[in-house]
């Protein structure tokens, strides 16, 4: 059973924190050390873990990498929006090649980090059929058509394949999805794994749950959260 954790940008000092999804390096170290300790306990609900770093921020190389031993790099997954590659503050294509060779896994996080499903309140809206095969703006700003969703999935995969080879996982931007998104992936056989932001343990489903770590989450709150997790049984 896996515990999958989501991190974003890491910084050395609190003054550099820009939003609640960024952590200082000491928070990161505390959480990861706790997970390492718990995973070795036979009475723990999980025995393995993955460390996800979403959005391709270059702090993975400049900050995180020095705190992750070589043997743990295969536990790390970088979720890359391909529009960010080679931009200032983000990982370059050369970085991705270097990290892949060291054992880090690379996954797609779409082209432009546009939410693939739209919510009104807590309710997901249906995906309009058809549309134009094109990109969409960053964020949760519009309802994407089925062709726009296909673009985000397929074009990001093509770009990453050209850089690092095989790509089997898609990490949902903003964690947003509906049944139509899963159906589009299944029908077109694009990715083997779709990763979410759902608070469950990973029992090997193709729909992979992950836990989002925030700056305002204390270590004790984090430990309480994961102590109550159970597996996600849904398959796609």
C-alpha cells in the first residue's frame, strides 16, 4: 500500500513563501522523515510512499534534491506541465533528462495546467462533446471540450516522450476530473495511470490518489490525516 504525497515549490526561508502550496525546506524534511519512519512500522497502514513534485519548479533541483538520498529517487515523481519546460524558475529539458537518468519518474501534468473538469460548487459539470483540438488557458477558468481535454493529454505526452521517452502517468491539473475525463483517457488508451488529489491510500488502482501538503498544515495535523486514510477501491 502506497502513501502518495504532493509537494510544490520548496524554499529555504518563510519570507519566500508565495502561497499555501509552497513549503519551507524544514517542513518538507519533517514530513518526509515522518513518512519514512511510519512506512517501516509493520502496524502502519502503508509500507511504501511516493513524493510528487507538481508543476516542474526548479526548486526540486536547487532545494529538494540535496535532502533526498539516491536510493529514494525512484520514489520521486515530477508532474510536468509542458508549457513550463525551459522557462525561468522551472526545470529545463536537460534537467528532466538528468533526473530521469538518476531514477526520478517523469509524468505529464498537461500542456498549460488547465483544469480538465469544471465545478459549480461541489458539482462537476459534464464535458461538452467535440470542439477544436487546441490548448486552453491556465487555471480553472472555463469548461474544456472533449477535444481540448484530448489536446492537454496527448500533446503533453508527445513533448515528454521526445525528451525523456516513455510516459505512462497523467497528473490532473488542480486535481479536477469527471467521468468524461476518465472515459477520454480510456477510450484513447493514453495513460495507464491518472493521478488525483483525493485523500486515500493507493492500493494499486489506475486512478491514483494523492495527498496535498500545504504550508499551513502542521506535522501533527498531517499525521492525524494519514492515520485515518483508507484505500481508494475505484478502478478506471
